[in-house]
C-alpha cells in the first residue's frame, strides 16, 4: 500500500511538472507571436515613413497630413498591443521586453511630433518652434531605433523556441546610412522647396444648378419654366490645401422690378479636394420677370476670383 501511495504521488508530481512546462511553453509562444506581430507592424510603418520623407517635395499637403495621421494612429495601436503582451521566459525576456516598450513608445511619440512639426513648418518654414519640434521628433525616432536594436539582440531565440516565430526583422525609422537626409535641417529644407505643402485657402463656387432648369432662351437669356417653386443647388469646392469650417454660403436674388431676396446656409466643415452641394429651396421668382441670381461665399481666401458666381434668367409666365 505504501508503495502504491508513493507511486501515485510521483505520477501526480510528474503530471504537474508536465502541465507547468506546457503552460510556460504556451505563454512563451503567445508572447513571441504577439511581439513579432508588433515588430513586423513597426517595420511596415518605418518603411512608409521613410518613403514619405523622401517624397515630400512631390506630395500635396492633404496627402502628407493624411498619411502622417494614419502612421500615428497605427503606431498608437501597436504600442497598446506591446503593452498588453505578457513576457514569459525568464529575466532575459523581461529585459528584452522593456527595450521593446521603450521603442514603441518612442516611435509613437516621434511620429506624433513629426506631424506637429510639419504642420508648423508648412505654415512658416522659418519657424524656430517648428525646427525644435522636428528635432525632438527625430530624436524620439532614433531612441526608438536604438531601443529596438537592443530588444532584437536580447531576443535570441533558443532551440526550444525557434519553431514558434521567425527571426525578428530589423526596424529603423532613421536609416543609419542616410543620417544626413533625416536631420531637422534637411527635412525643413524639403518642406521649404515643396510647393504643395504650403497652406493655401481657396474655396470656390464650382457649379450652379436650378430646378427646374432652363427650357429655352429669350433674347439670349435662359428661360425658367413657370411653377410654384424654384430650387437652387450650389456646388462648393475646396481647392485649397487645408480644411475650412463654418463657411457661409449666401444666395441673393434681384429682379428687374427691384424685388430682392437673400438667404444663407452654413457648411460646418469642408476638406481639401471635397465638393459639397448646398441647396436653397423655395426661392421666390415671379413669372414674367428678369432675375439675377448670385451665390457668394462669406470667406476671405487666397483667390477671390472664384468666390461668387451669377446667373441671369427669365421666369416664364405673366406677371
């Protein structure tokens, strides 16, 4: 009986040991898979960032800002994923993980700061604040590169772990062999020479449509069919490089009899390159009169020539 009890105890101990070993192996596998996904994600961000810096003189401001905002958002997600990964595998793994956390945090801060610097310098290429922001952002990116290199060195995959993940990729936001191209001075110079990165405000009345539309002409003037209602659709285009908010669009109508009508609409926000249709319904136009319809923008921009448009028409029918 004593032998049986001892044997049962040995089996239980061995079973527990095997279970613990498998649990540790599973935890190690999950950690390595998680941080490998973070590392490859950061490698993708680094490649896109370097490409963006190289192509700054060719790009338009909206595209640059949009890509930098996307890079920053993805960097924040990766930093969160790294913070949730639980290191398993001993003190060496803990030390490596601390370097990874420094890297992803520094890269996140660097991309955020780089966007702020571009916004500042594109408005004022000689801004000392913008130059300081750029230097701080590049410093954060370099810290991230250095910390990741330490992480990669520390994460030497041993024979037991080698089937779990591939070798960690090299990641550098600031390439060592092109350090001179990734200085605050060099990038500021690119921004200065890039015509598409400047701040340009230009809204335009791009199109004007009436409903009902012209059904003919009288002495060369379009004739709008008689009816109880008249609607006007004005297409507003943001031809500048920055979004604009609280844009007032005003419709004015004056007849040959001296009758006047005016009303306004507000566009809350219009992005660069965006078209927005503003509709005016129930525009009063009496039959048998000549009208001049004007749509104008209540904004001061860099090209006032397209801020208003007019249209003359005759409303069909008798007075």
